[in-house]
């Protein structure tokens, strides 16, 4: 009897593996990712099953339809975001700027718009002060979306500012990711709810809701919009970890943007899409999209990507900017696990004479990611790419600067998770002045980094094996 049960169980297990394999193949992921999942399921059957249950499925069909409904209603509410908008005639008509803007417009990202103002916020405390000032000045609404909000001093301080504004009658909507902000409790948020603030969770998980398969689909975005006029995006989470005042020399290094004017419409659009995604309802008021006078400020294009569509706009942005640069590429990222296309773009750029510099943390907050990153270093350095390892402290900035003319700042890391599995946002700056400032900041960061040099003697077998295994798993990271 026992033998029959074992045989039956084994047959059922093989049938499940076969069904999952068929599903993986039909999803048409990259060959590397598909093979990595199949190998994990075959050679780590029980552990692989658990990992696949948590991180594997990528089916968001009903949620894609919900996004589609939200997108149509939002497009109808503002002329600036209509898909038939052409790139403005006074935008640069040649060069990499025009090519990137056209690429992004054709993958559904709207057109560049001149900002009334853009401020670089290169420390966490500067970012928090600017956000709190914008919150204090808001008169109609405050919209916030965050991957990580921690209930520490910084988190409590901003919550209290929001409580004050909600009590005065300002609409406050706060959308938090269920995994990144898992330390936030109902008790912590209750004061905001008590005064009329609205709080919701992006892809809440838990056995009761049978949403384990949505562990992958996180909003990694950091968005604040006040009165539809002032917006913030970048890499800074709401946490003491980003604050020099609270974490001292261990504060994470990061970059954020304060944006005024027309490009804020796009941030508002993305927030409202995500609010609709999370709640299946969203208000649509004229005040969300105020009209702006024409301005000659810096050109800016807000780009989003996520598993709700197959456009992969941010991955295309990274690839096209690297492939199109003529003189220099500066890339800062906390998680450097490039796919084959991006690796080829970096190698090819270096081989054709472009100065390519990559800044990554000496040790990120994930040992597996750090090991996977180092497995790429020797190949890149051999092609002429210069790699610098920052810190401590932790480097958390996500930055790309091309030829000191174009820059991108936002939430997307240079890895598979950000480019295919998370909901991300980047702001592309078509402005030599701002790009030059960011390049200058990059150069300053190099003083806190050491240049990676290929080891003179061969690494130990254990080290090479560990890095190779991490690289094999990189499509899953």
C-alpha cells in the first residue's frame, strides 16, 4: 500500500512539473529565465515548488484589464496625456534626445514636457524637508505611493504632517506596498484614517487572500504629488536609513527629484492608475490635472514600467541610452544584475570607445545579489568598462547619465526584478545643466569608492562556485 502511495505521489508530482513547464514555456519569458525556473523545479523539487509558488507566476490578466479601464478614464480627463500627442516642435529635433523621446513615446510613455522647475535632492534629509514643505503648502490633495515606509522617526514625522493636512480638509491618499512596508501596522496608520485620510495596500498578500502568487508584483515606486503641481520621484524611501540626522555616516546614498509643472501630470497619472489597481476605484477631479502656462524650463519625460504590460519601457530606455551614447555613460545602481542585452550594450559601448563607468555598492543589502553582480565584473572590465564599488554606506541611487546631456533618475535598479517584475518609475531629463550636475555628483561619489581590479590570482573554488550559482539564478532575482 505504501509503495502504491509513493508511486501515485511521484506521478502526481511529475505531472505538476510538466504542467508548470508548459505554463512557463507559454509565458514566453527569456530563454535564460525559463531554463532557470525549469532547473530549479527539477533539481530542487520541494524548495523549487515553494519558490515558484511565491515568485514564479506572472499572470495579471484581470489586473491588466483593470489597469486598462483606469488608463482610459485618466486619458479622457487630461488632454496632455492623450496617446495621439506628438513630440512638441520646439523639442530638440536631432541627436540622442530626439531618438529616446520618440522611442519612449512609441511605447506609451507620452511626450516630453518642459518643467517649470526641477530640483536635485541628493541627500535623504534634503528630500524629506522638500516633501514636508510641499505637503504643508498643499490646499486640495496629497497623493503618495511608496515601496518602503518604515514606522520610525522619519515615517512618523511625515505621517503626522499628513494627519494635520487631512484634518484641515485636504484630500490625502497613501498607497503602500504590502511587502516593502510590512512593518507598518494598522495602529500606526489609524491616526491618518481617523481624520479622513485614505490608506490602501498594493497587492496585499497572505494565505487568507490566496495571493501568494503576487509576491512578485510590487510597486517599487516612490511618488508624491501635491495639488497636481509639485511632484517627487527617485530612490529615497520614507525611512531613517536615508537620513544623515538619524543614521549619521551609515545613511544610504540616494538621489531624488522635485518637479514642478507639466511633467507632474504624468506622475499623477501613474499614481491614480495604481490607486485604481489597488482599490478598484479612483476619483477623477479637474484639480488633479491643473493647466500650466507655457515655460522654457528643462525638458522631462516620466517613464513607467511594470508586469501589467509587455512594453518594458525602462529596459528599452537603459539599452537605447547606452547604445546611443557617443562619449560617456555613467551608471549608478544598488543592484547590478544586467540581462544579456544590457551586458552586451555596456560591452559594445566600451569597445567602441565610449567611457563607461559603473558605480555599485561594495556590499548591497543582499549577499546573493552582490555575488551575482561580481560574476559580471571581469567580463565587463576586460572590455574596458570601469567598475567602482561604493561604501560603506549603502549606495541606493538609481542614475544614468549619457554624454552629460541626458540623465535618468528614479526607482528602477539595473536588474531583472526592476525591469520585468516590479512597477517602477524613472524621470528622463533632457537638459545638459541638470545632467552635468548629476555627473559632478557621480564624480564626487567616486571619492568614496574603490575601483574594481581583476584579481591577480584566481579566486578560490568556493568563491567562483558561489558567484556562478548566483549568476545562474540572476533571471529570478
